[in-house]
C-alpha cells in the first residue's frame, strides 16, 4: 500500500511539474512575441506606422504638459516669494533667449517658412536645456521651496529634453515625407549661454521661470501653427 | 496804466472769483488702469478709470514702452474702443512682449500719473463668445438626446492654429435655477443625454484660450424635447404587474401564517392563577365546594416564602388534584376562543387574548375559573383562620397608619386570601363569606388582573374599637376617586392610584405592635420593586377592607367608622361597580340589591365586604 501511494504521489508531482513548465513556456512565448513586436522600424512588415499627424499630436500634448507645469511653478513662485506684482524694477528683464529671433505676431509666424519655424522651435528647446538643469539644482538647494516644486523642476528639465527629441523626430519625418527641405541644421550646443549669477538667486529663478513660461508658450503656438499648416485633420 | 489795471483786475477775477463763489480747483486725481483685453491675440484695448478732475477740464493720455526699449509711445487710438480707452491695432501689438503702460491725467493746474501696469498680450486674451449655437434632438435611438454644436468666434483664428480654444456648455430646464456644466474640450460638438420627456431646455456655450480668460456666455438656445413617454409606459407596466404579483404572494403567505403572527405580535395575556382553584366547580356556583379546594395547606404563606408567589400572576397550582385537572380540561374544551392553551390544573392557563377577556365567551369561562380558584382559596382561608390571633390588631394598626390615602386600593390577590383574625365563624357564615368572596372575585374576573376594587375588611369582633378613622378615610378616598372618574373605561387607572397609595402607605411606617405576625401580607409592590422585604404589616388588608358594622333594615351596609354612616360607602360600591362592570349587565339598582343581599351575609361572614360586585346572579 505504501509503495503504491508513493508511486502515485511521484506521478502526480511529475505531471504537475510538466504542466507548470508548459504553462510557463506558453506565457513566455507570448511575452517574447509581444516584446519582439514592440521594436518596430518602418521597413518591417506588420508594423504599426505612426503618421505625421499622430506625431504632431504627441508632440503638442507633450508641450501642453510642459506649459501647465510651468504655469504651476510660476504661480507658486509668485505667490510665495514675490508678492508685489508689476514692480517697476522688474521691467528690465532680459531673457537669455531674446537673441533668438522669434515671430511676435500672427502674420510674422504665418509668413515664416516651415523649416524656419521648425528650426526656431528646436533652437528654443535647446536653449533651455542647461538653464533648466541649473534651475533644478538651485531648487534642490533652497529648502524653503517645497519638494514637490523641486521635483517638478527636475521633471521639466527632462520633459523639455524629450520634447526636443520629439520635435526632432517630427522634423525628420517631415523631411522624409518631403514636406520640408533638408536645410535644418542639427544643433549640438545652444547658441546662447547663461551666466551663473550668484546674486539674488530667488530673483533669478523667478525671472527664469517667467522667461521659460513665455518660451514654452511660444513653442506650443509654433507647433500648432505647423500642425495646422501641414496636417490640418482636426483641432484646427 | 489802464491796461495793467485791467490785467490785474482780470487776474484777480480769475483767481479769486471762484473762491468767492466757493469752489476749489485742484490738479486732477490719480487715474487707474482698470483692465486690458485682447479678443483675438492680435489687437488689444486698455481702459482706465479717471480720478477726480479737480473741477477743471482734464485730458488723459496713455503712454507705453515696450520691453527692453526705452522709447515711450503714446496710444495710437483713443476713439475706437470708446471713452477712456486706448486701442492697439495689429501693427502696434506685439505678442510675447512686455508692455509697460501708464495713464496721465492733465488739467490746468497739474497732472497726475497712474500706477504703471505690465502686460503681455498673450495672457490677457478674452475671446468673444462662440457663435452659431445649434441644438437638435436626435431620436435615432429609443432614448432621445440633444446634439449641441457651435462655431468659434469669427475673430479668433483657430483655423491657422494661432489660438487654441476650449469650450464649456451649460444646460438647464427652463423652470430650474441650477445649470448643468459640461466641459467640451476643443471639440465643437457635444451630446447631452438623460433628458426629461417633454422638457424645455436652455443651452449656452462659452470658450477660453489655453492662456487667458473665459468669454461671455453665448445667447441661450432653446429646445423642446418631444414626449417619449410611451416607451417608459411599457416599462412601468411591467414593473407594476411584477410588483402586484409579488404583493399577492406576500399577502397569501401572510394569510397562511396569520395565526402565528397574531400570537407573535399580541401574545396572550396570562390570567390570574390561583393555587388549587377549580374552574369547573366555580362554574356550577356551588359555594361550598369551590372554596374548599382553594384552601392550601401552607396558606397564608410564612415569612420565609417567596413574596412573588403571592402575586396573582405568579401563583401556580402545585397540587393538582384529579378533579381540578378534569375540570380545567373541560373548561378549556368549552372555551372556543382559548386556542393553544395547555390543559393543566393551573387556572390561569385558560386565559386567551387579553382583548377577549372582557367581551367574549372566554370571559365567562374565566369567571368560572375564578370561581374555582376562589373556592379553593376560600377553603384554605377557612383552615387558617384559627391560627390568626392578633391579626386583627395588626390590621387595625395598619389602618391607622395611612390616614390620608386618597385613592383606590390595589388588589393583588382576592380578598379571600387576606388573613382574617380569628373569627369564630359559623359554618354558615363561612359559606356566605365564601360566597361573597366568590361574588367579589367574579367581579374581579372581568377586570384585568390587578384591578382595583375596594375591599373592606371586616374584622368583626374585637377590632372594632381599634379600627378608626383610617378605614373611613380609605373609603372616602376611594369614593372620591370614583366620583371623580366615574366612567373609567377600565379599572387600570384605579389600580394606578392604588399603586401610588400603596407605596405611600409603605412610607408611613408604624412600628407594629408586639406580637404582630402579619408579615405575610406585606406590601407586594415593595417586594417586586426589588427592595428589601420590609416587614410592613397592613397594606392590602388594611386598605382593602373596612369593617362592616352591620346591615340595617333597608339592606344598607353599615360600615364601621367613627360616627359616620355607611351609606356613603354603599354609594362607593355602586359607583365603582358602574365603572368597572360596563360589559356585564348591571344596573345600579341591581347592584344595590346584590350588595344588600350580600350585606346580610356579610355580618355573619368573616367580616369582609366586597364592594365591587358583578355577579348578577342571585345568591342563595
């Protein structure tokens, strides 16, 4: 009897092990198949191709997200650190991106070529890479600012970087599609440089936020103009 | 010379004449820039609020300078936007550029500058409300819905992507006050569901750029939803039918279980139980036998006995004889309404619903029960009478204890049980006393247990002189209560009175005389309230009984009291009976006659007069 029992137990355990292994194989194969499908290049068959419209939508969504972040940070700064608004002393604000020629009106923007517009966007985004990083550093050091804002500053720096990558992809796509010429220069380093002033950190930060808020709005607007000019399916 | 004179005069006039009139000129007050708005992010307008003009004509000028430029410009257009405004056209407007604007008020005496204002046009955009709002009812599906569509304000250029607008809709029924808000995002079309059939709706829409202010609400568009009640009707019909079906089932179930429910909600009230009470004997109204069975060996209970047993409700028949069992069984069979009662010798088990107690045949059956009980009780009492030396004394004292009682008495057990002093009773007297007691008890049977009737003890012999005014006051008190409430529907109120009185009596303790041994009849009320058993002689006996002095020729009871006639008590009897015996057939006359008849018996009996007589049967 005992032997019989042992035999049955062994059989059962073997069966269960085999079953488990089969299940694992099945699942793993599924996963790998999914994984295999995730990496997709244009030439591969069965790939889901992202259209330019989709790309534009993603990029614009990303930019909108950045803008909302900036608004929040700016309002927080204004609320806690600079109660007096519209001070005469702050008129002399000089954003470091003021050297970049950007269209300041609808006609100007619409009369600008697509390539130029794309280039302006990329320039702006690149110009903010370093200052935002520095801003995050200063945020981390100022313990009077809450952690949430400090994290947001870091996030913003990352997001701007990603947005720039995204816009680059869009421009690539457009070039590929022949919508724009290949005259866009690849920018490696920002044209403008920011001096790290040590005096009046808070003021500098606030000005920085103000400038960035404006520039993010510019980027958003230019992207929308581009989109409505190139792929006006909906939203225009 | 004249010229200079004229000039000085003129100058004087100019300067002092106003002073002479009483007015003062001053430089203008400080103007304030109230707001700047751009409807389409291409032009913008600024408005200001002038200060006091100082009594002189004042002119206003707006100056601005752009960001990072020191050049000061003046407002290009003061007219287009109206009074106290400055309009910047497309050529003068730069987006993403900081403007620093100041307004200057100038009059003859001076000028004043307003506070400067920094604006960036992109943050002051307030578009016009959306245009061409259309609302239609879509009835493709069974439940109609509203489709709302609109167009952006024509000035705002959304087509080129220059401005991105988000929209918001609000809906309400015409008669309501609260609006229902819906955020529509960037789409220009929206569906509204869950409409009221036949309702009139108002719809409005507004818009806002991603950075800026909400526009005004568009003019309301009205729409009437058609009636689609017929669709709902079928559903309601189904619901009604279904619920009716369920209701029917429930009623049927309820009907099936009606009896058990009845017993659950209105449990039968247990009737009084008396040890050894024989219902059947009492039914037959055979006096001698009735009370013989009632005599219990250990009655009256000794001090060590449990007081709670003495309560009518608590009494159990502990020595059921065969006869009693048979008779109780018969009784139960005969009583049609007594369902579910167990047959045993306990006389109280025959009771049914409390409601039937007074009105139904069961009431009669109960009477018989009571008779039986009383019979057995009477026999018990008989046996014990010899042993009660000095009881009368006790009672007398008890009576004196409570002179100011003003209510009825509590009868916690039938008068028969009250310990009697050692009266040498003739057998005949006994008989009559028992009969009287029976009658008395019959009266009780028609009340809920514990009702008050007044009892008058009648210690015949030596106690006469001892019993004094206390008795009289008892009865007077009870009489008063009767007169006051002659038409009490039930006797419970009397009982309530007596409850109070009992307790009051209890408080007024009189140290019992030496050799008093009437603790058996201590106040039940006190015991049941969880207090220590206060040895209080008196109570029920003292209150319940008044000594009957005698019966006069007119068959009137003469109750013992100092210097007063017993006629009043007689009246008391009658009135009490009236109040308590409504269901049975009694007239005052009858009662009196009954009482009189009883009165004859009373003297010979062991001295207890029952004032509440209900048994209308003539007593042999």
